[in-house]
C-alpha cells in the first residue's frame, strides 16, 4: 500500500516511526475485524494518503470513519492531482472541493500541468502522448 511505503520512508530517512492503517472496503467480523486494518488511529492526528482523487468519495468516507473513531484527519496527500472538474458544470476540481468541504489541506506530489511539462521535455515520449494528455485536460480540467 502507498501508506506503508510512506511510513517506511519516514522511518528509513528521518527516524520517524508512525503506524498506518488502510480502509477495508467491507467490515469483517473475524481476524482483526472492523473496517480499518493496521495500527490504531484512535486519538491520533492522521494524514490520509492516496494515489489520486477522482470525485473525493473515498477521501470523504475515510474522513468520516477516522472522525468516528476519534482520530483527527489533518490533511490529504495524493500522488497525482489530475486537476479534473468534479463535473462539467462545476468549476472546482475534486481536490479543491475536498479541501474546502473537509477544511483540510490537500497536497499532491505531482499535478497534471507538471506532468504535461515533463512530457514536453522528455525524449522518452512522443508528441502523441502529450497531445492526448492535453486534450484530456482541455475537456476535463479546471
């Protein structure tokens, strides 16, 4: 999981020892049981880590779940901000809406404009890839 990698890097690079948990899609009544698997998050400040935010549904569900068990979500970190509109009628991106609605910062490692610039400069990708990404951003981007 991405969360496990972040925790391992924090420990390896900075000596910071933090636990992680992930949200099981369905609660189990055996083994660890419940919806969260891993370290207890109760009473802790929690950074939610995910690859992307599409509509923000999973992040909102995680926020609700964490709050219910007494954790304090303090932010969201995502690998890629696709800078997508939530809908063609909504001017906000899903990332912007999550930050506003949950009143927590959402930061990305890479945003779609940075990916476009990388594709523009990289000799490893032809112009067709950049064209597809640019068309995608023109149609769905904020």
